């Protein structure tokens, strides 16, 4: 800041109106550790923001060009680490689109259930963290407890709490466990109870509402021009959900609503997420009813699927096939594809270019958080500095995804 | 569905559309870089196309092919429910002269996406209002996603500690010995304290 | 509490008595009142949230709950997540701003060694930049492992040991612990979760 020793007339009480430049982050509790905002302030009003990202750039796209197609799975897990399963499924669908593979029905339902569980955990985390940053600690603890219940199911299914790496090209790593359905039903119903309670607690809180309502308004046209997708686009009133408009898996066969907001403010974004948790629960219930208890999960396609362990150890063909798939990777036809799914934050696209070999030529991810965050400065300009926290929280910027 | 869009593009721009294809159900048009902005404007504003949203913009490095880089955008029309991929090819073997018009005036999201493509590939977007690095730091030299940039080549901003400073061999700092650091080996500490006394 | 507080008998010309005792006392006090600075960057942060929240309650039980977002008020730096080259100067600055005595806990494989991001943008472990006291491997580590790491750190503080330590699994399947693992699995989570 400039020093204040300007020459002032006596009696002239105007204070010097130099804008103050404040660096927020990257290590700032409200900045999730990975964003830096350079804010020009006049008093408490924000004149101009420069949002700098890239503090969590981990070279995802470069790393993908070094392994096989299947070795990308662990990396996509760590892009959106709040809902890794949706990324797994998204990437698997992209490669399958290239190979012309359609996974069996049972697997499609299975993927949907796991994906919706991940979506619930994403929204729980986002809403919980937002509440915490505004000082409401109890709902945060409750929602994290609820998330823990979802993770229990996912851990039981996949063996990992957070980074599952569970997708495979042409199926899933393992079929559903025997108690899968009962576990899911049990935990989803407890989660819904907790969500109800937290909602009551937050939405009756005057301070909470006041800090969210009419903060961070954006029009639908602006949001579209910024390529916003997902809950934050729906909060502006645009009912665009890829699960409805361009259904993949079996989303066209289940019945669910797309919650939309009215004004596009921070409160709307918060409420849309809460409503989506309930819709996800509805989808999960329908999937569980329709998912068969028996039947194959993986496609029977030796081009991409590893053979059974028995045949690997027992037969020479199995060994060779296993060796080739592991060492050279599954061959993906030459060409390029753009496949998109609805992830926790919006449209998760994978643009893949294959040169026909076992190694991707280019894996481009279209991370929803990146485009969503690019609109941040527009939301912040003209607001007060205290509004940064709820607005930033409601965008749900996920560092791994945003910074690739 | 967006075949119609491709036909329309070909009818309107003729030779500026270098090729079209519809692999895996994705309709693609490769266009002349000089017509990049005009074609994009047409796609956004023509009522039958109405691509209100630019989902993605990225670069692709096709080392050993000239022009070397592809700039790829994916457009999405919410109202019509169709999508299209538009590509253009720029740059010589060394990555020089990779220039294309900026689309920031059409879609706001192009701002960051173009900065990213610039950062990763060194593709310049003319008339971009604020073309600087976005993911990497300004001191970084080179363009990491180019195929000829070695993946492991780091350019540290702070000097790594030397062995003297650390007092331990640097590549063996974490004690990976069989008996060290086991959670139950904490007893060692207590024992050592006792021995010392 | 099994802090190594021991009365020591000294003969006349030894004068180390007071310092030994004070060190031990200080160590004991410090290990139960760690003020943390969470330097949370990446996916491990999700586990960090889980660690501090009700189910595991992994920091409050060890007197390490209160976060201080000013480095000058904290003495335990949790480095949670990947440190990129761009982030490195920030981390270093924060470490330097902390007051002595200070400890560093590397949470997760990325903080410990860079993890599987071996590329142009990632620092291969925070020990390339700042000293690290306890490494907790895992991608992300389970909260139980982190609690082990915290206890390890407490012991280190109590004894004044500054050599880097690493948390290892309690049950290692490769070392004939299968039986315990099977028992854990059959009696634990599954029935407990469904009730
Ligand atoms: S160790 Fe794994 S989970 Fe933790 S930050 Fe690194 S990649 Fe993410």
C-alpha cells in the first residue's frame, strides 16, 4: 500500500483514495490452498480481481501420454477428488465410445449407483465447507459425518475410501458385493436424515441467509457465455443437465427432476446442490430396484479386458493376453472422440486422440471447475470483501480439476 | 444431427472448410486458420446453428506433422441440443508462427481456455486481451505439453536443499529401513530416553 | 501418558539436572499442545477433513486441534497434498515464518515424495525444500495412519529426536498378518455399518 503522507489541505477531510492491493492466498483458509486472488480494494469494495490458479498444476495431461490407456484411471481419480467415481466412469465411457464397447446392463446400473453416491458426497462436501467458512461449524460436522457414511459404502465396494481407481475399460474392477444393495439403502436413508436436519438448521439462520441471498448474482446468458455447467448453471434457471439432455448409461430410463434456481445467487447454488442430493437418492433407489443380482459386469472382449486370473496362471493364451494388455496396453482405434458426462460440478468432457497404439496421443480433460472458476472475477467485482468467501465456496472450485 | 451444420458450413464457406468427418458420432470440421473467427462467429450467430456455449478449447501437438498444432474447440448448443467440433491447424515444425484469432469476443470462457492453450503449447491468440501464463508460473521457460518438452524436466523456483543443509543424504531422507519408523517402533523412543538417563 | 519424565539422581559436580528435567517437561507440554497450520492443497485435504471431523477426531484427542492460520502462531505444519513448483516458494516462506520449535508432518505420498506425479511441475517431496519430521505415506493415507503419525511425532517431540521418521502399516500382509486382517474384516465394518 502507498504511504499516506500526501499533502492534504487543512480542513479538507477527503482521505486519499488509492486502491489498496490485497493478495489473498494461495495459502489462505478460504482459498482452499490453491488459488490466489489479487484484489484491488477501495475501502471494502472490490474494484478488480485477478484470480490466479495453477498452484496445483500436476501435469495430468502430460502424465497420461506416458502410460497405457488403462493407467489413466488413477490420475482421473485425483482430478476431482471429491467425487472420483464420476471421473472414473466418465473416462471409461470415453474410451469405450472409441472402442465401440457397450458394457452390460448390470454394470451400467452399478456405475450409476456409484456415480450418484459420489455426487452426493461432492455436494455434501461443498455445502458443508461453505457453511463452515461462514462460521456454521455444526452443519459442517454433520455433513462430513454423512459423507463418511457414503464413503463406507464406497470403501466396502472398492477397497479405498477416496481414490478408488475402480473403473476399467469395459466394466468395473469388481462386481458388486453381496450386501451392496442393503448397504446403499441403509446409508442413503441416514444421509437424507442428516441433510434434512442440517438444512433446517441452516435455512432458519438469519445470518446465513443474509450472507448468501443476492450475493454473487449472475444472469443465465452470462453463465452460458462463461460455459458454466452443472449446479451453478442450473442455479441461474437454465435446466441443462447432461443426464437429461444427452442421456448416457441408463439415465433416460430413470425418473428424476432437475432442480433449478431462480436468481442465480449464492443461495440458489446452495439450494440446488441440496435438492440434487435428494434427486440422486431417488435415482439410486430406482437403479437398485432395476439392477440384477446376477449377471456379468464386464464385457467379454479380450481386446480390453484382462483374462481371469485362473486362465492367466493356467493357460498359455491367458498369460500372453495378460502380458500384452499390461505391457502394451489395450489398443484403441485411431481417431478422436469427445465424450461428456455430468460430473459433480458440471460437464466433464474427455477429448481423446488415439494414434492406434496402446498409449494415448492426447488426453484432454475439460474440467468443469476450470470454466466455472473463470467466471469468479466477474462475480466478485463490485462486491464486498467478505462476500469472497461465500461466492468462492459456492463455485466449488476443486484444485486438482481446475489446475489439471 | 449436426450433419446439417456441417453441410451448412460447407455451403457458406466453401474452400475454407478443409475437411469434415463424423467419427464416433462427433461431427468435425477442419477449417483454415484465416477464417477461424468468421466461422466461429457464424456458428454462434446463425439461428440454425446457435452454439451459445463453447465447451472446450484445447491444443493438440502432432509432432512431425506440419502444421504442427491443432486448435480444437467443442461447441454446444443448449437450445438446439447439438454439438460440433471445430479445428484449425497452425505452426511449423518448430512450433513457430502458431497464431490464430482469439475468440474472447464471442464467448467469455475463451479467455482462460486460450490462456491455457498458450501456456501449454505456445499457441498465440491474436487480440487476446490478457495473454499470459495461467497454470505455470511466469518464470517457466518452454511449453510443457509440447511433445518435445521432457516430462521430467523441472524448473524449480526455490533452490532445493543441499546435503549439507539437510544433514542427511538427500535421496534417502525418509528412513525406509526395515525397523525404523514402524508405528510400534515408537517404543524405541521411550527405550532410548530411558537408556539416555 | 508415558512421557519419559524420570527423576534422575546426580552427584555433586554434575550440573545437567535442571536442563534434563526441563527439557523433558517442555517436551511433554509441547507434545500435547500442538498448534497446527494446515497447508492443504490437494486430494489429501479431503482425508484431512475426515480426520478432524467426528468419526476419527484425530487431532483434538491429541491436543492438536486448534488451527492457526498464521504461521507465527503455529508450531506444527501439516503439509497436506501435492506441492507444485509454483507452490514451493509459498511453502518455504511459511515454514520460515514459523517460530521455533517447529515440526513438519508430510501428509500423503505427494508431500512425502511427490507420489506418482514425477513430472515438470511437481516437487518430489517437501524434504527437497524444508525439513520434514514425520512422513505419512498413503494416497491418501487413512486417518488411522495419520493418527499413528501424530503419535509418532509426539514421541519424537518428547524425546527431542529430529531424525525423519516414517509411518508404516501396523498389519503388513506381506509379513504374515493375514489372520489379523481377516479378523478385522469379518467382525468389523460390515455388520457394524449395516446395523
Ligand atoms: S498423496 Fe494421493 S491423495 Fe494425497 S495429494 Fe497426492 S495424489 Fe492426492
